[in-house]
C-alpha cells in the first residue's frame, strides 16, 4: 500500500487554502489541520490590525505546523500554511522532511475578488500586495505541485488530487 503524503496547502491569502485543504484531506482520507489555528494570539492581533508578520513572528508558527506534519509522517495529513518563502518551506522541511507542498496559485484579480467576499477572516485585502511581493513559487527541487485556483472548489480539488497522485511516495 502506498504511504500517504503529508501535504502543506500553500499560497497567498485568498487562494482557498481553508476551503481546498479539507476537501483534499477528505479526498485522500487523511485528517486536516487549519494552519491559522497554530498562530499565537499576538500574530492574529498583528494581522487583524493590518500589520504583516515578520520572520520572528513566523518561526514559532512554522515550527508548530512542522511538528504536526512530523507527527503525521507515514499516516498522511493535510495542513494549510501560506509558506510563501523558500526559507519558510525549508523550516517546515527541517522538522518534517517528507512533506509535500500543494501551491494554490492564481492571478491577483481573482484572489482579491474572493477575499472581498469572504466573511469573518482576519486577513484584510490590504495585505494582498505584501503577500504577492513575498511569494517565492516552489523550486524545481521542492517536493510539490502547483494548481490553478480558477473554477469551483470541486474542480480545484480534482486538479489537486490528480497532481498529487503523480508524485512519488513521500520520504520517511
């Protein structure tokens, strides 16, 4: 039997990590963890005030997500995490070497439109420019796939599951 992947659903705010993550997890038959739940209260307060996090804010958050992913190695799981910079993904891999990234990618206009219509989220659209400026797409040497976020959640999930299915079994 094939070992299930531990997948980090990454991308800028508004790409659908919180919507697509649980759908992909259900499709793969593994648990889902919401990356925002790993943020300490100080980070949420900072983002709610429209202030981008700095790396010092992110390290404990990334370490907590990495620990969750490490504990799921060999069992599979899906967790959302923006993971915009290569250094953030490297930090996650340092704790959970076998993780795979699912980069939800789309154009700014589509994503801004989606963000403008969502309710009850702490990330304002004003921070979208800083998210795109920070984004470093997956490198050729990084385990993962990029999936376009146009279309319905079901269409995106289908593309994601198909793309993930083409990857080799995770390292243990």
